[in-house]
């Protein structure tokens, strides 16, 4: 499998080349175009096997991801039935796409709405971010990605990568993903007056060593800008 990211950073799109029997798993609605040698199957956005209880578990996880994590209810599996097949994938919003290669125990935790696609050997687990994350309006769950293969993340705006050694503070609306031996907690910006009047809201403080991927634009800020412009 080979991945080429084009049109960065404003209109990022991943061009994925697949050999026979290789599979890429992508968010529903992310396909731009594809060659005719691909078989597409749609499944619930959860884990499961072939048994009844596995299927019920997959439905439950998919519903949690949909309504509490902000993901799509279904994912599409693009499987090549012959050599040299290609599929183009892009996020719904304008912005950047970046490939992260997993393997050798590497784990990347992704903001749920920033997951675009992954190889079939990448394991995606839903993890609870804590009740405080509900207050941040970014969703209460993260996606912890491990295993082997490509992971594609997307952002609203360009993606900036920051290497942390110590302490670092990120606005929750600008967080895309993170990895490493860092702890994190949600906190206010200064006192309550600063939190309410500064326009910064809640932030996430990371401590330790690792890498953070940020997006240069904030979706909630966009919504806040658009809302007063709508006709009443």
C-alpha cells in the first residue's frame, strides 16, 4: 500500500494505491474517486466478527462513536481485487491531511472527528476522555490507533506538529492528535473571568514527552462566526 497526500494544506486529499487483497478503511463519505478494480463494503463503525454478539457489539460501539464521539455511523472498506488499484480520500471540511505510519508499538490518539482512514492492520479503540471533555464541545471520546500500517488524519486548516518535552497547553478546538508518554488534563485559562471573557474557553494541558498535531483553525470558532450571519 502506498499513500500520497496532495493539495496540502488547504484542500488535502490522500491518493491510496493498493495491490491485490490490500484494504483501506475510510470514514463514510470520504471517497472522492476510485478505480474499477476495488470492492467496497460498508460496515458499522465498530469492532466485531461474524457472530451475533460480535455484531451487536459492533452496532453498540458504532452508535457510541456516532453520537458521543462525532464520527460517522459507518465506515467503508476498499479492497483491491487486482493489482494497481487507486482510491482518493478527502475530509468533508477544507483543510489538511497527514499520513502517520504505525508500527513497533507506536500508538497515536486522535480526536474523533480527525480520523480519515487507516490500513486494515491498524487497530482503532474508542477511549473515554473524561466527563470534562463534554464541556469542551469536542466530544467525550478519543480514538487510540495502534497496530501496523498507515493512519490518515485530517484537520480544519493546516496541520502543525509540535514536539513536547515538559508542559504544553492546547486549545481543545485545535487538537488533532497526540502520542508519547504524556499525561493530559482539561483546565481553565487563568481564573473564571479569563475563561469566560478571553474567548479561549477550556484548554488541554499536556505534560511529559511526545508529539502533538494541531490544526490552525477552530471549527467551533467558525460556527460562532457564521451563526450571527444567518437570517432570523
